[in-house]
């Protein structure tokens, strides 16, 4: 039972998605609260989800600018990835996440007719699912476990 985890890392929340056991689809499962300012990254909850789902690798969204340059959020995502490697010992990889939050919001507004309040509750895990699905579709390095 090998699965990959996708993460959409923000400064206050981490959207979490999990692949199916065949590595074909990604489903958003949870939004984990964090506090970047206080260095509280809630790795304990991420580890619980890793154990619960049998995760063997983690894909983090890399929020590059539209011109392909890196900004401070890219550095924050890479630092979170380094922390995961230290704390969990799992392999990690990154997936370009440009426009995934925009796409997630569009899906929630146009296709699901979701209210603004409800969108805030699910957008990060939907963005994480899009990040992981894009990674699975391009057969990223970690998909070799399937």
C-alpha cells in the first residue's frame, strides 16, 4: 500500500492530498493549521497522516512566479521540505504549483457554486490535490514506487 502525499504549504495552513494506491488519482484530505511566524509547522499531524495512509514520498508545491523566478514562498516551501526530510525521513520532490490555487478557486466557484466562506475551508486541500495530480500525471520521480 504505497501512496504519495501532496502538500500546498502556506504561512498559516498546509493543504494535504493523498494519492490512491495505484498512483492514478489525488484526493484532498485535510487542511493542517501551522504558524510560520512562530515556527510551528505541525509536523506531528503530517506524520500522523503519513502513518495513516502509508505514505512513501511527499510532493510539495513550488509557488514560482509567472516568469519562472523564485520568491520568498519558494524558499519557505523548500525549507518545509527540508524539515520533512529531517523529521520523517521520507523522499520529497517538488511540483510547479503556478495557478493551482486560482484553478482550485475557479473549480469551486464555477463548478461547485461554493460560497466564499466554504471555499476558504477547502481551497488549500483542493490546491494540494491539483499539485499532486499534476505530479502523478507527469510521472515525477517519486511515482516509480507504483
